[in-house]
C-alpha cells in the first residue's frame, strides 16, 4: 500500500472528520499510533491544516464508511491508473544545470580510457544522449578542439562504484564474446579497490633497459682516482715543483 501525499495533514483531517480508530489512521498515513493520538490531543501537528483525501482523489467516501463501520478494516488508497509505474520510469540520468557543461569532458574521458563501454553504458553513467557520444567518438563534436578529458567521478556526474560496476560488466561481456584485450585494456578494467591494494611495481629506468648484465655497483674506480691515490705527496719539493735554486743564487749575487 502506498503512502498518501501530505500524510500528516491527511491524518489531521481524518482525526477531525471521521470516527476511525487511531490505529486505522496510523496504518493509512504510516505514522505511529501514539503520534495520531497526539494529533487528537492537540500536542502534535499544531497549526497544520487538514488535507481532505476525498476531495484530492486519495480516498473514496465508501472506503471511509467501511472503516468507520469496522474498526478492523484497513484503508486503501484509491486506484489511479495514470499513477501506476511512475516510480519505475526509466530515462537518462538527471544532471544538474551547473554540471551539464562538464558532460562532454567526461564523455571524452570515458571514450578514451574505457573504449569497451557501449554508448548506452556511457549515457547511463553521465546522463547524455547517444548522438553526443557518437560525435565525440568520431571527433565531429562542434567543440571537440576545446574539450579536455576529465574523470566523471571527479566532476560528480557518477559514483566510483557505479563506474567500476559498469567497467566490470563491459569486461565480462567482452570476455563472453571472445574478444582479446591488450595489457593496457586489462589494467583499465581493474577496480579502484583492487588498484589501491596493489603494490608498487619496480620498473627499470628506460635509459639502461637492456643493460641488466652490467654491474651498477660503486666498486669501480676511475683510473684518475687510482693514480691520485698511488701518488705520494709527502715530499714537499716534489709537491710544489720548486726550481733547482737558480733564483736564490742570483739574489745572492746581487
């Protein structure tokens, strides 16, 4: 059974205009029985104007008469064929006006980093249309030169859990079809929780790739360093390369 609109105001009207029990009213408006009793005592919903469920097409007078005649009878909302299925209406995700200008950037990010996602999946994540997705895929969008790829999670257009679930679903579908994925595509299919739990993979610098057989230890010493270590500078004359003394003799001669 659905809940009537303006439940508290409806309860006020039923308390004031019918002889139904507090439990019947409480079950109908989905409130506690003591709260309905508080409405009757004037302690709850003070100043709330009653909302007539008969005039507003929520109850029939026959249903109210049955409930007043039988305290065990439970009120039922009036059947409205036009209101059936409203809660299950499907359509594109609603995007606030302030974030709609960010959708092309998020679409470009999804197309670039998760090409395995279908147009329907991208549309469900960011709430856009298939022609817009197709235009960005084919780079025919009118503003494609100014669009920069941005993660839709960072933009607040979808949740990380929703993105992970959609990517995993796309991976399972591709595996079922027998498609072969590259290493880069497999890395993209890892969820956030798994990627955060991974350790840092050691990677050799690109400048020395292929030179793993050579040692990188610091035991190798240059020849210049060996020569300097083997040199003996304890002799002052050899260290300063003093002349043979010719200048001293000239000074004495003067």
